[in-house]
């Protein structure tokens, strides 16, 4: 296994486990989180759906507090 393969595996597993992309970028030594997301975002299927689901839950909770 090449060093590059280990980096890819490390980044992939962390992102799939929900580690903040900024943290992953720092661990990989990327100068910007943009580099990390541009390189590895294809490994995060369903990220948009998850964001919508979390937003919906937050809105439901906020509305429940106001009623």
C-alpha cells in the first residue's frame, strides 16, 4: 500500500464518520478546507439530504418552543 492510499483511506474514513472537514484538512496538512472538500466530497453521498433533515429537525424544535 502506498502512502497516498493511506492518506486517502484516512481522509475517507474520517469524513464518512462525520468528522468536521476543517479538522480533516488540518490533519492532512491542507492549506484550506476547500482543497479537502474538492478532493474528497464525492465520498459523502447524501450530505445534502442530511443537511436538509437536520435543518427540518431544528425548525420543528424551534417552532415547538414558540407554540
